[in-house]
C-alpha cells in the first residue's frame, strides 16, 4: 500500500486562492495557507470545544505529545495518547482530542497545497526509543529557528527541514508494530462513515440516510461507532455540525437563522434546541460570550 504522496510543488506560503485538497471542502475556509507551529495548549484558546468537538482542517497537521495523556479521535477511531506520541491527520479528516491540564506538546499545521511528501492516511505513532524522539525535537527546533529568522534563504531552509520531518514520519511508520496496521471491519465502516459525514454534514441527512448509503442498518452503524470510538453515529454527526455552528457564531457575522439553514437544520428553533442541548447555551447567548 502506498502510504506517501507528494502533490505538485508549492511555496511554503501558498496563495490565498489555492484550492483545498480533496475532501476538505467542509473544512474552515479561512485557515491560513502557511506553516504554523503552536503549543498544543494554545489550541483550546477561545474554548475547549475548538479541540474537543469533531472538526476538520483544510491542511494536514501533526500533533507531537510530550507530556500528559488523553484520548484522540481521528477518522472515527479513538485511541489513547501519551508522551512521545505523534499523530498525523490528513487534510479534510475529522478529528478531536481531549486536552488534560498536564497535556503538553506541539501542533504543526503544514498549510494547504504543501509540497511535502506526507502520508495520505492518518497515523498514530508511539515513539519509544530516545534516538527518534531526539531527532524529531531537533528537526522541529531547526524549522522554528528558520521560520523566525530574517537571514537570506530562511524560507527555503525551513522547507528543507520540513522535508526531513516528512522523512522522519516515513521511517517511523515503516518501523511501526504490525498490529497497528489492520483495522477491524467495524473500524473500516466507521472510517467510511467519518469521511462521508465530513463531506455531507451540512446536508441535513439523517443517520438512516448515511447508513443506507453505506449499505448497513442504522443500528449496525451505531454499534460500530460505539465500538470504534465510544460514541453513537448520531453523536458524531451532531458534534460535527455543532462545532461548525460554534465556529460560525464566533468567527462570522452570519445570523442564527442563516447558520441553521447552512448546517441543514430544518428550522432555526430546532437548531436552537439542539445547540442548547449540546452546549448549555442558546446560539445568541454563546455568540455574546465568544
């Protein structure tokens, strides 16, 4: 199986008009097309919902955890993470994570239309040896140093170091235990559901509609979701829709009515009830506090 692919070359800072990768059409349109390196704890600024609710980005990202533990759900599959875990998430793939008070680490957002050679599937790597742990840290420090530099060729140097990060990923995947490769039938089904949900979550489709498209019963789909991530199929759908609702309420001036229609709710009142049930606030009340 081919795990890596390299899209056509692009600059480290891609044009704002660049087209997102396939299946990233429902991801946030305003995501910058530049490489960013942030502390994991900063991702929850503005509310833990920004990391704990299901969302997708229009760019690939890599999470490197150095302290603490929790759970992370990628493509409908939930796994525990701990120190020296690397989690790669392709563009357009739904994911969410728990961030405990002790969690520390780094998030690397690789920009839309990156020319890096990266995996085209999600990866969760548990790096137990000190040598690759140190190698990752050194590469990351080099990238950050060049990104902060005003020296000639700093942009080009940062890209070369990021290329080494892609090589590091490739080598660690090659050395990953074989038992982490084959997913069960339930996990494969949930992966397909997750991708379909990300594509169509604004459509207003019901769980029955998704199950029919996948060729299973709603009961079977829900059973598979609970097995793979401990949540029902409906919970995943509502979580994704209401993450987008909170994002739009926080980051746009769209009216509550327009947001409800955009997200496929039958009426604004139904949207308000669903939003309140999930967040404990009305859409208008959430916006005032955002």
